[in-house]
């Protein structure tokens, strides 16, 4: 039957828009910003490191950054207890 595969987005900063078509062989090109020169590329989770290394070796690629969204805790409800947010005096006023 059908099995879900976990994926991760890679943000690929490119030098020129000519390389966009060749990036399709590394994963699914989901978004292209032709003005800002970056591509959002989805790859399988187990292939992230190998694809990142292969992309960084390309001459037309400046850098590759993985998306940190899968690493975030979706059940984070109390930001003050986790240390992400500190309550200030201005927040007490309603």
C-alpha cells in the first residue's frame, strides 16, 4: 500500500536562474524566487545530507540551508515556561 515518507525543505541560494531546471533532479522544486535568487526544494529526510553535499558542490549554488520547521515542537503552548519568552512589566497591563 501507500507509505508516507518524511520530507524536509532545503532553501537553495543560487547565482543565476539558469540552474533552476537542473535542480529538479535533486528533489521537488516547490517555489522559485527569480528576483531574490532562491529555490525551495523538498527532498526525503534520509537523503538530506547527501543532497546538501551534492548541491553545495555545484558552481551555481551559493549555499544550502535546511528548514528547521520539523524540529520545532508543535505543542509548545507556554512560551514563558520554556524560556523562549520572558514576561515583562508592559505585559501585565491589560
